[in-house]
């Protein structure tokens, strides 16, 4: 079982909408996950707009891929570098530490993740 940033078993991020690179509800990763979908985050209007402006519209449904579109409050496995970029811009969404993959710590300090929990 994969571990989270706290060193315990990785927990479910979201089953509705179903998230994760492997669409297993968890922020699991592997060699084919080029985007490193590691950070379990709770979407905000500010982050969704930020992501759209950066070329990744997470709000608009895409039925061809079974993607319902995200709303504020939804949990989603984000690419770690996009979350880090949002942190620098002051719009990083809250993080669910128990559901954020331990590999996130290769890119982001635990202190920054903990601060994002408090929002």
C-alpha cells in the first residue's frame, strides 16, 4: 500500500467525483503518471479559475472522458507542480494530508502542505 505525506497508509481522496490518475479514488502514482497527480486538494473557485487560465480547465465537463467537471468543494488529485505553482500565486487549494501521496515531499515541504490544511 502506498503511503501519504504523514507516513501512514494513503487514504481515499474522492470517489465522487472519481479521482486519481488511475481513477481509483486515490492519489496513487506510477511510471506512466507523467503529471504526478499526487496532491489531494479541495477545489476552490480561485484555484479552478487559476487552473483554467493556465490551460487546464477543470470546471467544464468532458463527457467523452467521463469527466463531470469540478466544483468548489470537490476533492481532486492535482499535479504536484500545478499545486506548487498555485501556492506561489497565493491560490493553492486546501490539502488533505492523509490522501496526499508521500512522493509530494520530493517537490513541496511538509510545512507548506500543513499550512494549506489550515487555509
